[in-house]
C-alpha cells in the first residue's frame, strides 16, 4: 500500500467499503468510474451538488444522479461539523 492509498485524517469524505470496491474494480466501466470521481470532486466543493435531493424519511441522507445518467449516488452529510462530514454509502449503477 502506498501513501496515496491512505486517506488523509482530515478528509471530510469517507467512502463505504462497497464504493471503494466499485472504484477499485478494473471491471467497473470507465464511464461509471469517471462519473463517480467527478461527483466526488463536486462534493469537495459543495456537499449538496446540483440535482442533489434529500432522501425522504432518512435525515441527513441525500441522493444525486451521476453525470451522463450512469447511476445514482446515496450519501450522508453531517452538517454539524466544519467542514461537513460526508459518507458516500453507495453508488447504484443504471446498468
């Protein structure tokens, strides 16, 4: 494991094991991988990217479509911290 594989202690974004596995799997289609990474970049700028919506009945949970309509991301935001802590729980692929 290289230093690049270890998340920074102060990184506000945490990925679930399922999301980490999806991003590390060489069988993940390139369009899904690039859309997921683009979404993570957006999260660094704003915990509520364009088209993000709260998930009804699940406080703190949000969902947002991935670019190019390749899937949907579900994630939780803890707004009581500065910066907000974000847990990306799953990516649902459209295929």
